[in-house]
C-alpha cells in the first residue's frame, strides 16, 4: 500500500523555524517527483514546493521562496521541508504528495 | 501564473441528479495537465481525474472529466450521498502549480 506520513508540525512563534518530514512507503520512492502542498484553516489548497527524483530540480511558490527549503533523501525514502522565518500566514495543514497520493498532513501553527 | 476559476461556487443538487462543474484557466494548460480532486471535511484531497479525463484508480465511472486548453469540466452522474463534498481543479503543467477556489457540492 502506498503511504505518505508527515511529521514535524507544531506551534511556533513568528520568525521561528520548523522542519517537516514525510516518510514514504509502498512504492519506489526514487522514481517519483515529490511536492509539498498546504491548506490554511477553512481555505483552499496551495502548492508550496516541488523536488525532482534526483533533487536537482526544485521550485517554490513565491510566498515561501527564500524562507523554505525542500530536500529529499532517497536512501531514507523521505522528503523534507525546512521552514525558516515563519509568518502567521504560514499557518496551515501541510501535505506531502506524489502523483495520485496525499499524506494526511501535519499542522503548522504560527502564532505569538 | 495560471489562474483557475471554478464555477459555480456552490451547487445544490439531489441524489440521483447530474452535477456539472467547470474550471476555466487564464491561459492554456500545458499538455492538458489538469486534475480534479474531491475533499471531504477533515480529509486529505482525493484524486479523481488526471490529464483532464483519466480516472484515477478506484474512482467510479460516474465521474468523468473533459475539456482541453483553457476549459475543463467534471461531470458526476447519478449523484450518491457520498459525493457531496468540495471539488478542486488543479493545473500541474506549469510552475507554479495552481488550484481553483473550489466548488461546494451540497445536498438540495
């Protein structure tokens, strides 16, 4: 069974950092590009970042560029999202994604 | 950035009826890389359609996608009670990937 399990969310103050992790199982991880998406409470879906199978190609949404860093470790079948200089508007449920499959999300709350 | 506009915002129908949801793009979606998702409260999105018309594994054939270029449609025939949810379209042909604002399908 294909599974994506996110972790690392929590409550932080503005300006602080968090690192999200996504552990994959049930498929050949290094065959798939990976993405992070997010959904603010009561709002729609927003794409955050993309990383190619080898990690050589990376894209970010303008709203997080320069503050967030995506990475992956194919040996560990995991993808990460390092989030620095967090803002109130980064509060959301963060989802890990590969083609056709979403995790259940990890909640990030940024509040003073 | 490609802006996706979904209509209507809310659709009120009865079980057994047909739902037609629209998604219009501000520019051509590359390679018709358009997906439809269903999201129920408290749940992760569920992929219904990719490539504009390809049903995902396990999706009933009541769900069908059509369209190309800038105009896309999700049709749900013979609505079942479990179909009442929020539906999003998403283009993944050009970065940044973008979503429509969603259509809420509610029971009339």
